[in-house]
C-alpha cells in the first residue's frame, strides 16, 4: 500500500484537485508539498498535530515538505471559519509565536530534510500597486464571494482587508513554486477555496501544473471540532496543557470517535486497529481509548510522560494513589473568608469550570465532588481544614479530577 492509499484508508484525504496526479506524486516521493501555519498563538494545538503527523508520513515516504510560517499572512488573519475579524497582532507577537511553532514542529518534522520559510520574507516588502497589477488582476470578486469562507460572512460584514488574505495565500504558492519547485499545497478541508485559487494562480502566472489536497478536519461524530475543552484548546505546549490533561482529553473521547482517532492520529497499523480495537464494545472500548491517549502523549510529549499520565489516571480512584502527576490548580489563601470559600468561587477561580452558571449547573446535576463529599447545593463551602497535606481533590463529572493546592 502506498502512502496515498494509507492516507485514504485512514480517512485523512478530503478533496484533491486531481486524485491520479496526487497519488502518483505522493507514492513516488515526488511531492514537494507545503502546509501553512499562521502564528496566531504561542503554541500549536491538536488540530495542527493532525497536519504535522501527515507531514511526517509523507516525509518518511520520500516527499519533500515545505513548512510555511505565516509571518506575513498572520498580520491579516484568515477569515475562514470566523464570524468576525480576527484580533490584529503585532509583528513582535507574531515573531515570538513563529519561533515557538518552529521549536514544537521540530519534534515531528525532520528539518534537516525539509524547507522552512516565512512568508513575511516576501509579503512585507510588496508594493501594493505592483502586487495588484500582477496578482489582483487574476481574481474575480464575483467568484471570490462564492467561496464558503467569504459567503458566510456577507451578512455580518467582510472587509477588503480580509478578502486580500486569499490573494496573499495564493501568491505564497506561486513564490514557493518558483523558488523551490513546490508542486502541491495541502491543508485542512476548510482551506479548499484558498487552495483552489493558489492552483489557478500558478497556472496563470507560472504556467505551472500543481495540485491541491485537503485533509479531513478533526471533528467528533456529531460534527463538532475536536481538540477543544471548556478551558480552551488542547495545546501541544506542556506549559499550556499538561501531559496529564493531554492524556485525559484523548482517554475521554466519545465511544463513537475512538476508532476514527486511532486511524487518523496514530501510526498504529490499520490491520492491528481493525483486529484489536474495532470489535470492542461498551466498557471494553476503554482499552482502545487508553491506547489512543498513550500513543499520542508519547509522540507529542514523551513515552515517560505517557507512562506517568497513565499511572496518574489509574491512581485517581486508588486509595494508594499519590496524585503527584494529577493536573494541579491553585487557590490563594486570600480567597478564603473566615477560613472557608464557597464551592462556586473555588471552581471558577481555579478554572475547573469556566463560569459560575456552569458551576451551579454541574452542582445541581450532582457532578461535583470535593474530597469525599458530593456537593449537594451551591451554598456548600470548602474549609481550609479540608486541604490536608496542602491540597484537596476535586472531581468534575466522572472523568475530570484535579488537585487544588492552597497557596499563600
């Protein structure tokens, strides 16, 4: 089985401009492909990992990856999937985020056999009039407005500033084709419209035949994006999402999603997944979830982190557990009044839940436990005396357990 067929079998290929050409390039190690990453945060997240894992698979098959950091395009921001314009970022912030991205990416992509570029190197020095005469002339506004990422914004307002993003991303492809022989652009399926324009612009400006390939978005069986929690994204940076929290996120995926995640996100052989994990049902699916969480934590962090997270997860409900690797939250001594704090305040100030209304809802449903006590109502208070050894264990639902540490 070639690498293209493997990606298809794992459910990773969404759309291609020419399937036969994409298959031939990938399977023969002739794809010089690029994926762009706008530096909108100081860490990559779970959605990025999907694309990085595919990049690694293609690189191992002999293809040449081009990792493009969007130092220039991040100044505008991709309107795809957005209800409103993105927050404008400074160049210093973008430069910092870009360096964070490169450091994290080096764990998954062999930079010694890859090309790493920043589109700020060619976009920031463009002359507007020259750019519009050479690039803008090839773009039909009427056709652009049929793209889903623009069409969905028309009723709420869409600026020319944001519309220019498509021109710049398409021009990236032209530059990469000219400079490095790039013959393929890849990205999430929400980038399909942008990729099509880049393919077309290469034909018009370079007389080049290039391909576009999109990957299946990482979503639940109900269509919601995966890699999100009540506290925000599932980050690859251990300072933002601890290895334990990362492990627990994948350990707790829905039953309907675990096999899909094993196929899409791990390198486990498909035959092994089909034989060992597809037949599992009910409680037995927890084994597949542990394997998923362990495999991903091992790659994103380390095998040692995965082992510690697995042991910590098992110790949560064990009398002898030390709780040393459990996700930790802090509560300040000053938050206590007369030696106690209301449980709603405890939950929100430690970010265990995002809001007081959510805390009250969970309490009313019996979803909060502090120490050995199930919280019956929102008037419940937690005293300092409950912080034996300086901490108390708080459970949210069946799956989320935290060590809340008292700090002065």
